[in-house]
C-alpha cells in the first residue's frame, strides 16, 4: 500500500486534486493526503522543515509529491531549488535516487499556473461552463497551454467571461478548480506539465504507464 503525501502551494490545487486523484489512484493500492499552503512563498519557506519532519517518521511506503507553479520563475532554477530542499532534509528524490534506486519525494511544476492544466482540457471547461462559445473552445484546442504568453488564470477568466460567467476582475480560483476538475479526464490533457505530473503517479501502478495516452 502506497501512502502519497501531496504538498501544494494553494487551496485551488487541493480542491482540484481531491477530484482528479481518485480517477487515477486505485483505492485498494494507495491512499493520499493533500496539504495546501498559503502560496508559493509560504510553501518554499516551510518546505525543508516539513520534509525534515517527514524524514523522522516515514517508511518506504510513503511518497511525498511537491507541486508548485512556475509563474514567471525559471523552471530549471525552481526545480533545482525544490530538489535541494529535499536533499537538505536527507530525502532522496526521483531525480536524485538512493544507491538502490529508491526515493521518497517527487518534485513537479505546473507551467505557468495550475490554470494551465484547465486550459489543457477545453472539453472540461465546456462541460462545467456550457455557455462558453464553441469558438472559444476551438481556440483553446489549438493552443499549447504551457507556452501561452498570457497569464493562464487571466486567460481562463476571459474564456469564461465569453460565456457570461464571472463578470469580475479576478478568477475565483477555488470554485473554478472544483467545477472544471469534475469533468477532467486525467489521461487527456494538452498540458505537458500536467501529463508529467500524472505520469509520476501512474508509474507506481502500471509497468505500461508509458503506453498510456500521456505524451
């Protein structure tokens, strides 16, 4: 039995994963817990101490998965920072494994924001918000959500506003995350960072995970 511990930078990620993870984690083979922080800075400040705490009591059945948004940061530098914090806590990672090829933690980045993952599933946006015009959905189907120049949360809000939703200045992230995640198929998403995140989990349950429709 695998015990996953997810460390997340915000509540919207927690809401989304509470819905998405049961779609890919067999309940008879694993359990999971989700821990949200108050933003990226809060997670990075507290991460080493939190990981050191885990190190004191976890056994080989535990896997700690850390998820953070890249925002405008350099992804390679951010990845290095997260990996270093794990190593400072004496935890081996999937990138830097123990001599027996074992590891306790996995670091993953959502590019640029969690909302990129929702933009990568236009069908789920349409299902959650049916008044969004087909031309908006078609436009999303032609985009790579990880390389758009606009801020993903701003773009998602604009798409929803095309359908008459949320005539406000800021995206209600927690509500939107819950609504769209309900309709997401984890195996069908245009975001590469989402695919990499999902594969990190499905690899534990299937030797044929690389053959799934993830890449």
